[in-house]
């Protein structure tokens, strides 16, 4: 976020900044989504809804699981949230007690660690790499000692790794047998280019899924997401949600219902990510950046930049100040090895990606 703030300031000062730092789609929300919101503003009063969200959106999400995965989900198990960030807060507060240990990957999304620590929980960062398929395994979990919960993202941020069905089943089965709460971050579902994109809901009714309209559906600023909960967790989550948020924004809920009808437009956007990903996968290694993990999904290239730096933060600051390209230093994702890694987001336009890569190539050479 420090890099992003400086990039924004430089852009406001008139510099030709290209951001490859933030995981935000360049494409706006789909036309159907914007039309639904505009119609609601013209004709409706926007106010509070039920804490778990409108029944219409919860039913639409349940229908989505049936269509996309062939998995039947009772709308009563669905909680609409103020983005996936609220989903993490609600899950951590509802499922764990202060002092509980919760396993996450290293590298991984830094907000997991920060939210857990803020709530008095202990994040247990388990290193993942080629030897574990860049994902958590039952063996790695056992080696980490007793934990109350596991949080796994697939596709993952920053690595883009997809945990395939067999590996995901083995991990969930291990958690079920050991009495460990399993949380599945599926915020990048829909943005898979290879591999087996599997929802945890198809493998266990005891798993909790957290998802969002931010990434595939291009609705970051609308702050709307959802959870699918075990039946006995719905009421506890609802009670915490009532106290913390009252309800998700009604306008965003109305708009989100229309997102499921915009697949054709959103698949075109995804095709652009696919092209951008191939471009980075070809050009970054040619410059000397080693791709650190498979680019299976999401819209990130996580690279080893040790040929150029042992301080990824300073490297990214220099790149921003000298050639006006913003990227994310790896130290937030990995406090141990992140000083030599950088994450490049390719969620922008193809023209932006080509121009940014040309600048970087000239700069590092």
C-alpha cells in the first residue's frame, strides 16, 4: 500500500505511471451490473438489508454453485459480506478464540497475518514451494504442530497456484479427521488458466468458503462478497455481522445479482488476462526475473528478483521513481524470503503491460 500511495501521488503530479502493483481489474464492472445499479438508484430507496444479505442475492449465489460446479448449496448457508475482507473478520471472530493458532501459507496474502494478529490469534506461516506443489499439505501441517484452523487460497495470491482437487481433498480430509476448521479463500475462482479449479464445498459440508465479486466480476470498489458456511455456523456469523456491519451495502447487492448474467463480457476480460500472463511469462525471464511459482490462475507473476536486488522494497521504490512502473515488493507476502521477490500484477490493459515491460527491460539492462 505504501508503493500504491506513492504511485498515486506521482500519477497526480503528472508522471506517466503504470501500476502493476495492485490486484485490481482495469475493466469496470460489467454493463449489466452498472445498469442494475443505475435502475435501483432511479427507482428505489437504498437502505439496510438483513445482516446476511438479501434473499435474492443469496439465491443467485446458490444457483451459481449449481451451474458452475454442480454443487447444491442451501441459500440459508450463505452470508453476503462487505467484501471478502469482512468475511475473514467474521470467520476468525466466529470460529476461533484468542490465542488459537491458524495455519496460512508463506508466501501468502499479508492481510491474513495482519487480521489474525489484530484479533489476538497466532498466524502459523508454513512455507510452500516446489516440494509441496506450492500449497499446503497434510504433512506440512502436522510438522507445524497443533492448529485450530487452516486458511488456504486457490488460486493463490501472490503465487497464482491452483490446488488441484486431489490435493485439496487430502488437506480437507486431514482437517476433518483432526477437528481443524478449514477455510477456503476462493476469491480468484473464475480466473484459472490451467489446473483443476475445485470449490471446497464439493468436498466437505464442514468447510467454509469465502469469495468476492471483486476479482473475476471486476467489482472491487463495490465492496461485496460472500461466505458459504456450515449450517451450525450461520447464526453465530449472523450475530457478529449484525454488530459489526449491520448489513452489506444494498446497492452493491442489487448490482451483484446482475453479475451472474454477464459471463460473456467477463470471459472476454479474462481472455485479456490470459494474454497478459503469457506476455509476462515470456518476457520477465528473458530479463532475468525467474518465475517463482506456476502462473495457474489469478493475475500475478511472482518472481525471484535476486539477480538485481536483495531489498525488494528499495528495488520497487527505485523502479517507481526512475521509470514510473509500480510493482509490489515480496516482503509483505513472505517476511523470510520476500526481500528478494517481487509481484507483478497483469490485471491492466495489454497496452499498459507492453509499455511497462519495455520500460523495465531497458531499466534492468
